[in-house]
């Protein structure tokens, strides 16, 4: 990997950026599937497909799916545009789930 690529990735993964993507849901610090997809350089759809193919590797301590009320609150907070946005209940991942994603995704970026 070239030096410029390392600088680009390390800048992209600044602690401040990651901290802004951490939410507290059900008393757990989590990150949303869409944010992790962006950090790993894959689409949200591909991230979720990889999770579905490997569900046995994601116990409840690793991953949650928002319930309908949490999802409704999320849409209210973040909004949904006519061209896209959050339409399905997203998955959120704990620290252990994020580490497991590293092993199931085909991505050049690691966390």
C-alpha cells in the first residue's frame, strides 16, 4: 500500500470521526450499518448480505436490529429523502460485532 493511501485511510478513520458515529442504544455503544459500510468502503447492502451469510457469527451481543419504535425515532431524527435514505430497520453493531465484520467483509480497509 502506498504512503499516500495510508495517509488517506488514517485521516479517514480519525478518532473524532469514529466517535461521532457511536450511538447509545439499549444501553450499548453501537455503530449503524450504513456508517460501518462507509468506513469499510462497501455498500450498506453488501455489508448486510455478508452479515446474513454469516448470521451464526453475530450473536445478540454483537448486533441488534432496531425495533419499530426505535426505527420511527431514527427516521424522525435523520429524515428520509425521496431519493433514498433509511427505509429498512438498520442493524447496529457493538464493538465485538464491528470486529467480526472485519473478518466477513471483502474489504481492503480494516478497523
